[in-house]
C-alpha cells in the first residue's frame, strides 16, 4: 500500500476504492489519526451515510469487517468525523487529523445464545466481549474487531503515520469523552500504537505499560490462551511491562518489576489488558 497525492494505492499502482464525500472543506496538515467505529450495520451503509450531503458527517476512510478499505476524501482535506473535540492545546480535531471509520456495531446486549446489536441483529457469542469502557463504570458487551479488519487497519495506520509524520493515534472517546465512546474497549489501541510507534527507535525512551485487571494477568509462553502460563502468573495489577513484540492481539513483554521474587520474567500477555503508564 502507498500514498500518492493524498490518495491510497496498492503497491502495483491500482487505486483503492474511492467514493468521494461532499462533506469536506479546506486543506489540513494532519497531526493525529483518529479512530472511530461506525456503530452501523455494514461498511456499505456507513459509506452511504458518510457520502450523503444530508448527513453532514464524513471521514477519510471506512474499513469493512473483511478488511476492505474505501477512501472518501484525500488525506490532506478536512473531513467531519470528530465534531466538538479537544486534545492537548488543540480544539476541533477535524482540522488536525485523519479520521478512520471502522465497521463495528459498538455496544451489544447479552441474549441467550450470544449478543444483540442496537439494530436487532443477533451475533454469535464469539463476536462480542464483555468489558468495562475506560470512561464508564459498568461492564457491557462490545462487538469485537476481526483480524482481517485489524490487519488492514494496522497496515494503513503505519503508512499514514509515516507519510504524514503523525504524532499519535487517538480514539474519538479520547478527544470527545463526554459525548463519545468509540472505538471502545474491544479496540486494541495499545497494540496498534505499539506496532506503529514501537519499532526502530532504540535510542528513544522505552514506553512502559502496566497490568490493568484487578485479579492480575497471566503471562504465557506464546500469543494465545492455548499457551502455558509461565512463572509469575498472574502478574499483579500495576506490574510494569515493556512491550518488545506484537502478534495479533497479544504483546510479547519483558516484566520490569520483581514478581514473587522472580526477576527478568518474559512472555506474552493479552494486549487488551495492559495500558501505557
Ligand atoms: Zn466517532
């Protein structure tokens, strides 16, 4: 994948699908990437909405659950995805960011044999997780982001961050916390940041992570629950980690603290259960 004149192309020069939105105005120099979920029923319906002048909303990219990427505006043109928003010294992040809409239903309701979306579609139990949103107190259901979708998103994010020298990746929930809860707790933000920003810069200060769950986090010999639990498991809440590798939704870590008298523990943890300190 590559960018030519603010448009996305495959390496062989073939353009990615492009459906221009009328909901855009003015040239920007983006500094951030902002992640959203569509809270809709399909990528096609999101594209229809975001390219309709009545919607007065848009984004630069829509990514389907199958990983299909559609571009709606050149990356250097302002689109309308963030609304009233703030990050550090900046207000109205539309003027400073590239917006990506990811096809995902958002919050789910538990039903007998799985989950139900707000638009009354029933999902298999494996399509949702129960989690507490970082801005909320109670746990609820959230639709997962499939691997194909995340793979496409990661490749695109790496390209955009490099091409536009973006400073950080943010969630809509980070820049409009009173109004928004997307992309939500099912979204592996730390894993994506680790992959996009975490490589190469050996001289830079390492980023430290910590264990989030109250009841601790298992350290495993590989990236999956099928791998053995290692000595030190479960790592207590607050244990400090350094991420040294990433595979799908798992991070390979070095444990920075002494746990149960053990130093220099290494292994894999679920990326959802750690956060940047
Ligand atoms: Zn959003």
